[in-house]
C-alpha cells in the first residue's frame, strides 16, 4: 500500500493522496491562486494531499486541502459590469460637452470643454 494514499477517506476522514498524486481536477488553494481562481466559500475541500515533512513543528506530516476546479470562482479585481462602467466613465470624460466629440483625451475640468472649443480661435469665431 502506498503511504498516504486513501482515495476513499477511510483512514484519514477525507480522500487523501500523497504529494504529487492528486487526481486531475483537484487543486490546492495555492495552485488555484496561481491560475487566478479561488475556492468558493460554500464549496468545501474534496480531499487533501499528505506528505512527510522535515519541519518539526508540523509533526513530520503536512497536509494541503484540495478543491475541485468546478467549485472555484475566478478572482477578479473588477466584475465585467464594473469594467464596462469604468469604460463608460472614461469615455464620458473624453467627450466634449460643447462639440460632443470624443477627443481622445480627458477634458480638462478647469476648461469644461475640449481644447478646440476653448482655443482663442474658437472663442473669436463664436
Ligand atoms: Zn469641443
């Protein structure tokens, strides 16, 4: 019998695999973080890795919980809805309130309009 191998969880309480032998689709929290995912809070671990450690404070054996990839959600700093709102806000700041053109740069708030509309030539023409 392979040490720490307990896919049914009869010995360790939850399904257990030796380090490096986790079935495909199961990842540790650290591995999930590296690919931009994290476990959802209600989705508990599906098993654990167990390996012998030299660290004395770990009692010679260490474990890492495994999570199925299906129970994880992608970590994002902003949701697509938030990103769209940011895009709209950026576009609005680049749109001149006078000529209604997207001028490609942020309208200076102290001018209140694009540089074309606030240039001396434009003022003279108006
Ligand atoms: Zn303008």
